[in-house]
C-alpha cells in the first residue's frame, strides 16, 4: 500500500508557528501544519515507512478586511520568520508563500 501526502508545512525558522496563527485568522477549521518529521512520526505509528519526499511551494491569498487580528499577529512574531513566507500586501489581498511537503509512505 502506498500513501502520498501533499501538505503545507512551516518554514524551518518558524518554531513558534506564525503560519498556523496566520492561517487561523480564516475561520475554516485550520489547526496545524506538520513538518516532515511530524508526518514521519504520525505515519510511522501506523506502520508506514517514509519512501520519498520533495518540497514545492504554494501562494495563498487572504482578504485583508477579513483577517481580523492581522496587525497584532505581525507584531507578535519575529520579522525574519514572517519575511521567510514572502508576505506581501497588494490592495486588500495578503499573500503568503508556504513550503509544501510532498511525501510518499509505503506499508
């Protein structure tokens, strides 16, 4: 059995999880993005073995007028961590580029 997972992940420098707090500004149920090591632990508990992985990226837009608490969030996290997501504001849109784990597990 093969299991392929493609899921955004926090940047290596984002130890305090700015990206999760940012994504939680949208009330869609987001809780947490996992690192490759975390996915390996989760899947390993179910008997799956990491076979291959690569990273890609995705750029997410968000409407600034619906991102309540955005300015406070920017003040709370280190500027270098935020800059690592290529955060850009264009008009009413906030854009964040996130790394994506693409992982193949086998059982």
